[in-house]
C-alpha cells in the first residue's frame, strides 16, 4: 500500500510559470525525497530533505517539509518544457523498514510552450 | 561514472513462463533494492539487499518471486509461473549505504505477460 499522496494528480501550466506540487504522508520519517520520472521509466533523484530540515533549495527547485503536518511541497520556478514529467515524493520510515522508500502516486506535470 | 543498469529493457513472455531480470548497481554501492511500478502508480518496494543477503523481502507479493545477489553486486529478480498481473515496470536502485541514503534508480525493465 502507498503511504504518500501527491496533490494535484495532474498539473498543466505555461512555460515560465512556477509549478507547486504537494505530498502528504502518514508515519514518522527520517527523510523525504523527490524524484522525477520521464515516460514511465527510470526515476531521477532531485532532492532529499531530512526530518530536521524545513526547507532546501537546488537550482530552480525548492522543497519544504512540515513534519507536524506530515507534508512536503516541491516548487519548480521558471518552468521549462523539459520539466514535463511525473514527480514523486518518497519517504523512508524509522526503525525496521527504514531502508525502503514508500512512494506516492505522483503528480503528472505538463509544461506548455 | 556509470549508473544503475538493467537488462533487458523490455521483456515479453507468455503466462506461465519463467523470467529473470538483471540489475547492475553502481560500483561500490552495498545496498540494492527492487521495486515494481504498475501503470499510473508509484513504485512499490519488493526487496532490499545489504551485501549478499536479503535484509528485507517483505514486499515480495508471493513465493513466485525470488531475488538473489550472490556476490554482493549484480542482482537477479526471478519470477516463476508468470501471470498477467505481473506485467509492470521493474525498477532496481542502489545506494552507498542503507537506510537514509539516496537511492539511485536504473531505467527499469518493462515486463509484459501475455
């Protein structure tokens, strides 16, 4: 069963606009990671945020984490056509099973030129 | 350096057949993971190796699924008596350590059972 839920399931915006995707999860975590997937194949790691961090930046990406609400957001600024992909959040738990990632269903992002 | 590689890229088989899917992790990564992704869903965990041993196989759906990593590097996921419901993309990932490390994914093997 999936732990995470991404919101929205699909997002379509114009090139140059900002895209925000949200993720909620259910149990305590060590880390939360965001991945991108093109055409249903391999996942590309974007960013990892630890449970004691609240915000992290990487290039045009900004990730926030609110452990009290069990939620995270991914912001892509100044979007480009090449950002079109599915985006997944993934969490790892604490204790036994900490090594396996639990993914949400993903947000399908379309950037229109 | 080279990333995680998986072979074959695509596999078409008939119901009831046996298949093997191979994963070559990033050199030096001790941890290896298998996930399965159905259409429109996120990946679901199958099994995790630390070195040669399966440290967590709680995600394997039934005893038709088995995975090995005999030398602590390459891993093979084996599916016996395949069923149409096994059709999915099988993803392999590796990480330098284990828990709390970034997992790097391969391109996946798309399995279609007819």
